[in-house]
C-alpha cells in the first residue's frame, strides 16, 4: 500500500474573476491504497468553494471522464493494468459557478504472483525480478552469471529449471520453498521438481535446500564443475534424484540415507563402487546407465525392498551380487552390459508379482539365467505397455519355459 500527496498549484485553473490567491483554488489530492489493479483518491476542496451551497466533482483518467456529478470527495479506480503510470484530473464546480481543477498521477503496483511459466533469459531480467510467487520458473541463458536478483522469490508451485547459464552457485534462491498446504494428505503428484542442467561453471548448490527438501524429483545433469552434493537437502522416501554426467568421485552424500524412492545414476565415469549406499534398506527404483567404471553392486547389500532395477551399458559389472536380500522385483532390465555373465545375486527372488517385466538384451556373454528360475515361476506377465518378456541379443536367449527349467536355464 502506498500514499502519495499532491498539491499542484501551478496547474490549477479558476473561473472566479475576483480571486487573486491561487491557493484558494487548489484541490488537494491524496492518492492512496495503490494496488495491482487500482487506486483510491481523496481530495479536499479549495477554500473558495466553502461558501457555496453545493459542490459537484468530476474525475478524469487519461482525459476520459470516469465519474461525474460526485458529491463525495473520494473515488476508487478498479480494473487497471499492473505497473502502469496513470494521470488524471479532479474538477470541482459549485453553485456559484466557481470551477477549479487539479491533476494527479499514480503507478499501479507490479503483481508479485505469476500464474504460469516464467522464463528468464538474461541477467537484466534476473536483476529486475520482483515476484514472490510463481507457478513454474525457468532460468535459461548463457549470459546469466548470478541469481542474486531472485531473492524476493518465496514460493514455486510446480518446478524450477536452471540450465545453460554461467552461474557458480545458486545464491538468490535461498528463500524459496514449496507450498505444501495446497496438497491433500498422501497426494505427492503436486509436489514441485528441480532440474539443474548444463551449467558448466556451477560448483555449489547449497542455496536450494529449502526447495529441494519438498521436491518430488531432483535432476542434476551435465554440471561439469559440480563435484559435490553438499548442501542439497532431500526429503522423505517418496523423493527421487537423478545424477547424470557429473564429476562425482563418490556417493558419500548418501551415507546417512536408509531409504530413497528412486535413484538414477548415469554417465558417472568416476564412480567405481556403490559402497556409500550401504546404509540403504529401501530403494524402490534404481537405474544405473553407462557408468563405465562401476564394477559391482556390493554396496547395495543391505537393500531388502526394491521394485524396479535397470542396469544399462555398464561393461565392468559381471553379475548382480549385492542384491541377495531382495525377495521381490517387478521389473528387471539388464541391457548392453558386455561382461555380464550371470544374474547371480537375484537367487532369492520368490514373492509372487503381478505385471512383471523381464528385459535382457544385448549382453553378449550372458548365458546363465538360473538365478531367475524361482522368480519366473511365481510372477505373472500381463500385457500392459511395452515388452514384458524380452530376452534377445545375449550369448544365450532362453524362452520363459527354459528359464524355469533346472536343466535349460543356462548354457
């Protein structure tokens, strides 16, 4: 709310022939209660009108009459546009024929809420940022070097995407959080997401912790200077995180986690083992893709709850040892792992599963499927979407009956 007081003597016009004192003809106008869409003006009549039996007023905005024959000394403008300079006049006419006017101006406020996708592409747009709440925020511009101008932002409803910038940290986003009050209990679909990708100079992400703790999914991709996840805060088990093409030498960030809903590791060339995940007991969705120096899954030896596992393009992994505590899986997808010779490690899968999927493709030395014998006997492959039982391009490609057989499950 703003108040602006105008006394505009120099532009007062008087029709009274006997008046030599312009101050007697001045309408004093006060502009108050300025909002995004309107404002209120109040005025005090000039002293020359005090003896008149009656006085009426007329209000003009941009030269157009918006109110006439007013007997009260206040008027509220509505339906205006945000962040616009408006000019106008108030005319008075008394029963003695005296007429005066004064002018006023005000600028409507900028709307602090943006109900849509707000895309910021330049540093100037960052520096001039004023919103406190947006539905979706995208920062995408090679000339953006810092985000400090975003400090007014408090709520992002859906997602934040930061990509293709020259920023070194996320300072400016430290006040951002999600508005969980709009969610019904148990409804996780509306939780916001965070995506940070292709920011080659980004080294520190700690300022985003207030938002990431409530995010449904966090994705960090191709931030080639980001060698640590310190400062990132993830929430409960229903959150997931994807790490792609980062110079992480270990996964020590996850040392204190005992459950993660979903974890995607892709193109992490410096990762050789998963030992930093050894406190996990629940990992519902796991994807490991093109981690060429990862040699084993032994760090998952305490995981006893998992729903889906995908191991893709990991040439150093020879078996699935480390997964012995698992008793149930819905999806098993192993593809293009050139040195995978057996599925040992899945021997203890026995629980019945509906809508199971088995995809084993292009593992050129894989010839032993016996670890899946019990699992394949207890699951049901029901047609939904995509391949459900797909074994092709391996050293041996058994049918479902052969996988279930004691004598034909391997060659």
